[in-house]
C-alpha cells in the first residue's frame, strides 16, 4: 500500500530514503487523481522492498506542494538521494511510471 506522506514525515520518508521514492501529489476533488490512485497503489505493491511509493494530499500538506512548485495535479515526482530526478504531470499508463522508477534503481 502507498504510504501517506505529509509535511511532517516528508523529510524522513522521502528525502532520507536510501531507495528511489515515487510521490503522487493529489487531492480528493481531483478526477484525474482518482484515476492515477489505483495505479500508484499497484506500483506500491509491485515495488515493495525496492522503492518507496507514497501519496501526498496537496490540500492537507500545502508546504511540500509549494516547495516543489506543484501547480497541476496529479503530479508524480521521483526522488533519489533527496533530489527530484523525474517529474510526470497528468495521467499516464502504469508502465510509464514504473519505467521512471526503474531508471533510478540500484
């Protein structure tokens, strides 16, 4: 299951992770976000132990969303060693997101 990422656990969960991290920036009212949500959950199951996958609600956690300039949702960011290494805005197929993560494994 995708982790719930918040302003308070972002540093520990995302920036300090030794594995690549996929963060789905979303909101409850966002239709396209609801389309991406199940895909993110699948990726979380598939990549368990290899990558960290989480969701950050932009309405509940505006500090992180602002810090990374999130203007459109869904936006998915891949972090490695505390840095953004990939960015995907909008709805895309699961294999595209998996490819973004796989590019930063190992």
